[in-house]
C-alpha cells in the first residue's frame, strides 16, 4: 500500500527511467532527430527557456510553454505512448525555434481524470513544508523531469473524499488473474505490477512486456495472444512469461 511519502518517488522513478531509456534510444538510433547530440543538454536548455517564458508552445504559436507543461504535456505524454521518435523530433524543433520575449507562464489545467485519481488515492499532506519536501524528493529522483504531473494531482486531491483508497489486496479463492505491465512504464512502474502479482498470491500471474509505454496488452502479437487467451479461456501463461519489445 503506497503512503504519501512512497507514492511521489515511485512515480518519479518510473518517469525518470523512461527519460533514461529515451536518451539511450537516441544515442543508439540513427533516425532519432537528436542522434549524435547531448540529449540531456538540449533538454536542460529547453527547461531553462521554458522557465523564463521564452519557449514557444508548438501547439499554440506565439504562446509560451511553461516548464511544467514541457515536462508533462510534451515529454511524459510521449513516454506514455512510447513515441520516442516523436519526442525527439519535437525537442529538436523547439530547440531550433526562436525564443519568445521573456514573460510569465501559466500551467495547463489538470487532466479530466483527476477526480477519478482523487477517488482512488488517499495522499494527505500536513502542510506546505511537507508538500515542498515531496516535490524536492521527486525532483531529486527524476532530475530531468521537474514537477511531474503526479505531484500536481496529489495536491489537487487535498480535502477531496477518497471513495476507494489504496489497500492491500485479498484475492483468496479468486480465479487466475493476469497482470501485465511494461518494464519501462512511466505511469505505473514495473515494481507496482510485481507487487500486485505478489499480493494476489496463487491467483496472480505477471506477464512482462520488455518494452516501453503505458498499456502493454496490444504491444505485439506475443502480448495480444496471451491476453486474448486469458480473456476468452481464462488461460494464463506460465509464471515468469515475458514478451519481447516491439521495435519503435
């Protein structure tokens, strides 16, 4: 069960892993738009420009993009979809863009699903000092991705009712339950899937996708066949089964 002090670093670790995987992919892939360049240096430059209000939003010409939205609306969104090529192209385009005059920026509204998140996660924070400590912890864990979305959503939930708070699973007597997750998922990190399968005991079977992104059940024929077999016949693969990553 994730407590408040466990949740932010776990989410930051998952997102930070995706950023490192993106850098590795660009270093090794000739068709990456940033291949041959210092990806982290280019990214830090964009974060600095966004912090000054000088980075143009590619989707809204003439409007500045906040560094929070650069992290969450640009990078995290592409990690979520495992679109490393699209992210590299977007970063290269922003890096080559003409700086806007420095100005204050505003952060985009939270996703419409935030109330659902708040209904499922009880993450109380005593005061601003504790919140700042959690932010610092996330930024230390994922230094390339400051102010990740989960910390915004957790703050938005303060005072909201939690209808279905996190709790340990009790699956005694349950039929086989298939759990699938990518090794490099920026939103629901692989250790979470391992924990869920462990809590399910004899009922839980973890199917590992050795690739990237959130939502692995349609990631290639190996994953699709295993999931289809479970949904149609309640047949689960052997414990420890994994499926190879589909090339980008």
